[in-house]
């Protein structure tokens, strides 16, 4: 018996952090607003409202640059307690429609509503109702994309922003995807997009002229994904309980850490913060690898890592020494973290107590 066509909704709140701030302080509405770090501490913009975007401000932009583009920009520090509270309420709304909810961040999630009877089984009507409930119960707006798979639903949710939705019906998938710029493909960043453009490939339709073998030769294992996605094929399921793959903390320093001894001293403070967060992480898988990330004063970056299930302080310091030697210049950012392995069914995790216990 043929399986029913999947109905996937991708919901994405509009400028989430800024929306929560405007909800709680209506005087901010209609004024250019951003949430992020201060310019003097080399902060970046986490998100901004549409009034700020009209000046060219966008997320991940250095705050100093944002203030040059928009001198009247209102800059607020993030308040994650309020954002998490709003996120919990939004997730509760999603789960009122289906248990198959896969959160991607505080403000976006996939929902698989295949076979759900709500709204006469219409995914479009469910998305509309969900968005209305978010507006009425949480006080912010959200946009949605509705499609037969996750890739297309995510693209579609950006189509009628803000406070809108867009549906791609199964019979429209081929034409919709063919016209998409290749930069819209899941996993294609600036470097890959530039490489594809240099090869004369600008749309998914252009990319379809390439065979799977040619794409694999040019892009390695990612070539197989390119071959499928440019044809609108995405069989990834919505996964409600995605296992955490890593945990890390990082800090940007002002002024730069001038040498290796300064970096080693800063690393010990960073490890104390990481250890606290690690202990708060519930039901974590066993640690498989540890890493240290370094960004140098010239913005180049490197990561040193090794396999370890119970790393000691000396392991982190050794990784820092290795990473720092690759640039041997002042450092603007340090990060430490772990990558988790698979949990063995019926087994006992190697790591049970403090990360730094010997």
C-alpha cells in the first residue's frame, strides 16, 4: 500500500528576540531595534526588526557596523529567560497538533502533520490556526511554509515573511524547486554557492544537468545531497527527540589575548564555565571527542580536537597549544567543547560524574 504524501509545516517566528522586546515594550514598535552585543565588546547582532533591516542591518553583523548603517538603532542586550519562556509556550501550541515536532532553535520548528485530523486534515489551515494562536497567546507573529518535505517547507516559510505563509503542493514541487537559486539548497553556504556560480550553475534547474557522479567528483559526499535536493527530494523525517551532538562555550576577548600564556589563563576560566553548563545538561550521551576553537586577530580560525571520553585539564591545554601554534598571533576568541558519541543500548555511559574527574 502506498504511503500518504507527507505534510510538513516549518514555522519560523518573525525576528523573534526583537518581537519579544516589542511585545513587552510597545514604545519600541515602529523604531529600528536590534538585540545583540555592544560595539565596544565586538558584539554582533543576534536579530533585528524590519525597521532596522531597511537600513541594511542583519543578524550576525558586527554591532559597530550596524550602528554606522543606522545611527538611531536601539540596541538591547538579549534576555534569554524571556525568550525561552515564549519558546516553551510556542512549542506547547505546536504539540497540541502533533507529537512530531522537531525544534531547530528557540524560534523555529518542523511539524509533521501527516494524517492529523485537525482542520479537516488541511496542513494549510493548521498552519494558519497555529500562527493565529501564537499571535493571540504569545503576542508575536510567525510565518510558515507547508510542503511535502522539510527542505521545501523551510524555503517556503521565508516566502511571505513577515506574518505570512506559503504552500507548495506536491504537483508544484518540480517547478518551484527548479527556479530556486542554488544558495537556497540545504547545506550550501557562501563558498559552495560561489563555486557553483563559477561553474555556471545558478539555479536548481541548472544543477539538474549534472549527473550524480559528476557532482560527487566535484563536491565529494555532499554531491549526492545536491543531486537529490535540486530535484526536491528530501526524505529526512521530522525527529522530535534529536540527540544533542555537541556542547560548547566560547568568549570573544577585548583586547585580544596577546600570547599563549594569556590564552592558557583565559582557557582555565572558560573551562569553569563549560563545566557548569556540562553538569546542567540532562540525559547527555557519552563524550567522544573534545575540542578547542581559536579565532585569531586576523579573523582566521582553527580547531584542534582529539578522541577522549573523560578529558582532563591537561588535555584542553595541549589542544590549545596545538591550535595556537597554527597562527602564533593575538587571539580574539576562544571556545571549548565536546562532541558526543552514540549511547549504547543497555550499556553504561563511560562518563557519569564531573567532566574533570580523573
